[in-house]
C-alpha cells in the first residue's frame, strides 16, 4: 500500500494526492515531510485522522522551507540524520508567493533537503484565486475573464530559475502525468546532498475545470504542447530535457480546460492563444525540446 | 559566593546561561538590542564551546519557524529577539504553542514602531500575551540569566510543554555591565534534565504534527493549553525554589514582595524598574511612609489568586506599565490586576500609570510623584489611569 494512505478527502482526480503518493513512492519510509498550509495538508490530516504513513509536520503557510531547515539542523545536531530524507511539499502559492523568502533562506544556507512544488497554478484550497504560478489568460476567481478582461494578465513566475540562481545542485521539472519520470527525479533530488528542487506540474480538475478522469490527459497535453517543458538542471545548467515528438498546438491543451474557455468565445481571444503559442515556441527553442 | 562574581555585559551573562543549557539548535536574526546575545552565542559556537547547530536565518519569522521544525524533531531550541522581530514572529508564536513545542526565547524588550525607536519598553512582549507562551520578566542581569534554565525546566515539563519567553529590558539589562555569577555547567547539568520528548518526528514511529482541527475538536486544543498554563503556575514556584536550593539565588516565583506586609500603598511592576522602586521605597520608609512593592515575575500564566492574596491588606494599588493598549488608555498589568479582583472580595482601588515608553528614563522622582497622586484617593480624588511621564511641551 502507498505510504499516503487511502481514505483522505482529496477530490476525485486530485493532482496533489497523486503528487504526494509519487513522492512517497520515491522516498520510502525513511523520510520526514513538511507541508505548508494548502489542499494537501487539509485533505490528508483532519484531526484525529492522518493519511501520512511517514512523519509529517505542518506549521504555517509561508514557512515550510524554514521548518524543514530546522528539522534538518536538529537531526544533524543530535546525530540522527543517517539517511533520513527531509522533504517539503508545497503548492504554488506557498512556494512562489508567500513562502519565497523562507525558501531563498533555506537554499542559501544549503540545508540537505528537497523542496517539491506541486504547482496547480492557483490558490485552490481557498477557491481558485490567482497566484504567481497562474499562467497568462487563465481565468481565476481573482483574475476572472470578463467583458474587458482575458483573465490573468501576467506571465507565470519562473521559479526553477530563481532556485537556479541560488546555486542548487539539482533542479528538475516534472508532471504528475509522467509518474515514472517524476518518481525518478524526486529520488535523484533526495539522494543529492544539499538543497534540491523539483517543480511538479499538477492539473487541478476543480480549479482548471475539467473532468476528474482527465487529470493525466490534461497534464500530458501541457508537456506535448511544450507549455510545461520537462528538464533537469545540475549546478544551474540544463543537463537533460524530455524531447517532444509530434508537438501539438496549444489550442489542444487550452480547450480541454474551462479556465481558458473565454479565449475561444471572446472577440480577441485568438490573439491570446497566439501569445500562449509563442510561449510554447520559446520553450522549444530555449530548452531544445524538439 | 562573592569571589565567583565577574563583571560582564548582561547579554553575555544570558548567552552564557544559554550555553550551559546545551541547546541543540539556535536560530536567530539580529536586531537591536538583542544582537549581543546572538553574537556571543555565535562566538561560543565558533570556538567549539557549544555542540549545537547555530542557524543564521533570513528573518525572525524563519528563526522561529526553524525552531518549530527543530523542536518537533526533538531538539532543545533557543532564540532571542525583540520588538519588530517579535512582532514579525507573531503568527508562528501561536503555532509553536499550539503544537506544544517548548522553545525558549529571550525577549530583549524594546518599543515598537512607528515612530521607530530602539529603546526599552515592554510593548513587544505584552502584545504577544495571548499567543500561549509563558512570560517571565527579569529584574536584573542575574535574574535574566538564571531564568534561562528555569524556563527550560518549566517549558519541557511533560505536563506543560509550552514555549516560554524570558523578558529582559533592552539596554537597561542587555547592555549593562554588572557583577554576576555565570551559571556553572555542573550545577546546570544537575538542575536541568536532558530533553527527551515523547512525541517527535521519527521515521521509525511516524506521527503527524499540525493537523487541522474542525469545530468538533478545536476548542479542546485551546483548553489543554490553558490547563498546561495552570500546571505552569505551580511549576514556576517549585522550579524557582529548586533553583534556589541548587544555586542559592531566589527572585520570587510568580511574584515577589518587598516591604509588602502591611504596606498601605502597593506598587506593582515588571522588569528592571523594580530596582528603582525598591530604592524609592527604602527612601520613603525612612520618612515613615507605608509603601511596598509587589513584583510581577510571571505575566503568563497570570497569578490571579496569588495577587489577590498579596493585595488583601493594601489600601491602594499602583500599577506601572511600560506599554499601552491604545484606545483603552491603560497598560496591560493595570487592566489585568483590576480584572482579577472584580468578582472577589478584594476591593482595592487600582491606579494605572503608563510610563517609560520608548526608553524614557524612570527616575525616583517619577515614582514619588505617582505615590503622591495615589494618596489623593483618600481625599476622594481618583485617577483611573494616566501617563506618568508626559512632556507637557510636546503633549
């Protein structure tokens, strides 16, 4: 049985539950997991129940990296580190917005831990509000499409690049839609000494508005259209990419989700789609995806 | 005893006390006037005198957050901060207490901005009174240092498990050089048992910390924190006596009296102003005045029963507050002393004075002025609460 036990309260088709399960599949029992506030935390630990088969701590929204660094310091100080892996698993808001400072501090200090961002591109736990992980033109409850708006007007923050600037020995992007790839990367990140980072693309059926049975399908479309490039970085250099055969146009990804629906119905939406296609094209060129 | 004394800075005495308590993890961010404590600890670590992880973090918020993780992993933990730094920790203070992590932290009391001011008052720790931390206030440098092992012993008690603040007045105590006895390692090893908590983050015995509680379970978490504070009321007294037996020094447990028996006017205060009040009382006693002191050492837990007992013969009570609840025109000690008497037989008029904000000096003359104002109660003139040291030219 998975170390993330069944019976939790995640939505059917939940990307966070998949991510949590894959992370624990990669790590096994000898780990300590730190979660910031978010869906994963809430649906796995309604007191007195817990889905976690490994030691787990949730403190606050913005401090998971600091808490993880304290766990690491404690184990080191007490001579109990052995092979225990210390992992923080946070959402895009907890990672790229409110928790960014604590992450920067922990990476700069060089703690031996792995931070995993499970990026479902909005504040899903509070009801689909925009975060700095929200892609351009996605409609969220705080960046809604409207008569004079195409949704979120800003580009997604490039979080792996920020981590790379800290000199992390290992950074990878992954997707819940490519489980063996994600598990391999999490395993590798955990085994490498020092602060490592895995940024996982995680399609949220509730927030992105697609059927719960389509999580993997939508996740694959993000990769196949080159909107979510899968790559690895070692010591801030890109060392590996997942090549795309028969790249698909971004429309296929966008039209599978309700959050981009307005781009296909509003006048001027085609321009938006073009802009998104340009982002995909840039990814192809920049990472050499073809 | 006297020959063991050395003249050191207050911050050094505290840092040394922390060292002999053997914390596993120290995490702190520099802020005036706390800096000397963490610098001294960093030097101890650099000289190999401490077997601990010393973390230079990027903010006070991460300082306390790192200790939450470290404490949950079973480490004895320490931090120190003040003022803005403590305010920045606010959210995590509730969290540390709610998760029952016995972190010990020295708060070097300082005023809050705006206007920015680096000098002493107690607004910072008073503003954190509802976060579920034990708060003791020290009168002098020796007490500030001695409080450290006492607080570890209290906080780590398995029937308490609450974090604790040792509050010492900024500059007045942190930067003063005075003769102290540095805590002996051997005595501290005997006094303070190793920390071996029952519940820790351990892959061999996985547990979940910080689960979310819905309305059907949340209340009981708060109730149990309150109950633990009740246990702390007893333990603070006991541990002060245990400390006295071991080291030969005693500052009171929850409270301490000075010339209190039969005193008609009782002054209540916390922190370094106690020394000035004692001097004032000595002076006035010679003049035949009936003035005594009730030092409040423990503000959380608040020793309501003990205060009522101590005040039962008083004719009038004066409270000194280096803080203000703006909009209430009162300091916290004043409010709480009044509140603890209302439903009981003790009916003593309480006159609140707010003073010493932002480091304004509290000389004997100010204390005498307050005492004289308090005497007006006999003539039917009653002051509810007021600033004691306003500059008329600026007010």
